């Protein structure tokens, strides 16, 4: 290693740290804040999510009845999806699009508010900062650009910091102050010790969080994942979504099945189900507003299951507009769903949200609607559908699964046959997004498409059916938030994100002392074990 090269890297490292440090700190702090969003919301809403079993052999209400109860209780809200759970004491979750979601007693039809509005608002605010620095309107693209570039800068700082960390001489005396904390230090010696030690132990996780944030933030990085595995990159940002499944149209006059028999058919096909979500499709362009009946039976029923990390998947249908209500943390898991329509913001926080540009977990988190949102830097969640989408999620990254809106259909409204082409004479299947117990990976979901007239399974697609590029892309989405490894992964991502905060602090302190040295007499001799070597002070 030549000294000039080391000095060059040192000054570039310092310059990048000074320029991007504030944004990196914001993404790191917000990544820690949303790291366990789904778990916190599950705890805060535990009362609303649990019902009391009625006496006797009480019969559960049908899916259409539950949705009708919500429409009656909230006539101004638009039902966009519903999620069922197998536990007898579990309430059904009905998503209201931008208005959030409610829980319904499956025996009495009682509609319950989640009761965690304060927490949801807090996590929503943290994701907004994590993904695009809380900018709105036309400035949002600028905010995303800052978080994406800062996440890339953080990746450079981690790699160049490793290069600068390497001691010139490998001895215990040289290694001790840069691999473990030392007591009794003050000022520059303390900051140097903390910066090196925290950077050394956080490095592997930070590299994963920032590299996955790059994939979430930039389409070229996402395409590279597919190219690297020998697969053709999808045309859109984020995880590729499956086209709606078509089935042959039946004879005229054939009645469509209701949602209840379709859910029953899905439960038979997947007996080990843990949650089952139907998302009401949007009407085709020019077809007017979605029918009040919710389009039972047609279109994709994907979900943005933020329930990745132990949370429950829920129905989703929210769009990431500045006017939307805070999204339930459970939506991140939709990204893993085959049908999840990738978009740009992943949740990058250790929640993941991944989020735009930094290692954070986006939300990228098990109930109805990440995204994971901007998952970029140091989050532990984050981005939403690749396994959970915002997504989640993906806690500052690109908008992976940023839009929870169902994909538009090419066929006619309400599952009418498509006009022309190879889909002529066919109708859309009803698609349910299913999470199975003890599934691996944790974020894996199964998309089951059913014939709306016969209830037969038209197509079954899950993680095992993905190509190599899509599998890797989905793993990166959930590694960004830590959800890929469950709560231990979230905890590791959150700790690394917290380490990012200290790296920025100590880096700025070292830079300040370098540019504005205190005017005082210098100590004649300095211990080589505590004195930083020239060109060896990496600045976060």
C-alpha cells in the first residue's frame, strides 16, 4: 500500500462523509425507529385483532358479509381488500385504501378501529423521512435523489473505511485500539477509537444494508441482479409482477361464485395457511370507479403484506401519495408475492422500510399494507412486495412497491372477456395471496389464482417458482430490512443502523478537529496505541 494512495482514499472518504453525513444520520436514525414496526403495531392492536368466541357452535360470517359490515359502518371509505386468519379468535382485517384498515369480528360483524393511530402516524413520519426526507409534491423526487445518493455514499464509506482501517503493522498493540473499546480516552483519541471499533463490527451488516439499498433505489442496480444470475431484467422497477391469470369464459348465464367458496377452495389447496388476502382490483382505464361490490372475483388479489417479520399480512391498496394515511406495517410482505407490482420505494429500514437509499428497514413489516418504504440505509426493516413489497417497506431507497394500487386489467370491467389478442374470450381469475406456516424463506408467499366460476386452481405460484434473479432480488429486499432472518435479523440491522449514527457523530468530530484544531499546547509525547495514524481517520 503506497502512502499517496492511502492519503487519497482518506481525503475522499472524509469529503464524502462530510457531504453525505447529515442524510446518512437521518436515514440511520429513522431506520432504527421503524425497525420493529410490525411487532409494535401487533402489540398496540392486539385487543382489536382478538375476538371472544361466542357460546355454542357460532357460525362465522362470510367474506362478503364482513365487507358489507365495514361499508355500512364506514360509508365514505372504500374497501380495497380483506385478510383472513385461521385462528378462531382472530379478527378479519379489512383494508380501506388510503384510509388505513379496520378489524371485524368474524362472528358478530362488529367493526373495530385498530387503536394504534398514534403509532401508525409515528412510523409513517419516520418512513417519509427515511425515504425522501419528508419532502412532498414535486420535491419528493429530489428527496429520493438525496437519499439514494447518500446511501451510495455510505456504501463507499464502508468499503473505503475498511481499506483505511487496515493497520500498517499487524501487532496486538496496533490492533487493540481499532477492534475494541478502550476506557479512559477523551477527545480525538476517544472518537478515533469509537469510529474504528464501531465501523469494524458494523461493516458486514452495513455493506449488506447499503448494497441492497442500491438495488432498491436504482433500476440499473436491480437489473444487474437479474443479469448477474443470467435472467432478463423486468421492464419495471422493483420485483417483477405476474400478469393477471386468464381462464376460459364459461357458457353464457353461468353464475360467478362468491368470495366465500373461493376462500374455502384456497384453504383446501393450502391447508397450512397462516393468512389469506384478497385485494379488490381496480377497474380498467376508462371504466369508471371501482364497483361498490368490490369486484368480487376478478383481478389480482395480491397484498402488500407487511407482516413479514412475524406480523400478519393484510390487504393492501394504498398509494404512496402525500395525502395517504399511515400504512399498516404489515404490508411489506407483498413484495414477495408473485403478483406484487414493483415500484420504486422500498422500505429500508430495519423495518427497511427499506428505504430509499440507506440501510434501514423499511416496513419494506404482516397486516394490511411498506412498504416499506424507503429502505435504504441503515435500517433494520425499508418496500411492500417483494416479499412483503414496503416494501414495505423496502425502510431511503427507491420506491419498491411504492404503489399499493392493484394493477390495471386489460380485460373488460368486472372480469369481462378481453377484447382481441390471445386473451379474447377469457376472464380474469380471482387471485389470493397466501402465507403458509413455517414457510422458508420467512417472507415467502404463495399466489393462488382461482377460476371465478368453478373454484378450480388455475395457477399456483410461490417463491420456489421464481427465477434466480427474482429470488435474489427478493432476498435483497428483505435483507435490507433484516426481515429475511426474522426478528434476529431485524435486531442486527437495527444495531448496525444505530452504529451508523455513531459513525457520523465521531466522523464529524474527527473532521472538525482536523479542520479547526484547538489552540493549545500539544502533549509532547502521544501513545502510539491511542494516537491516530496519519491518513487513518475514516470519517463517516
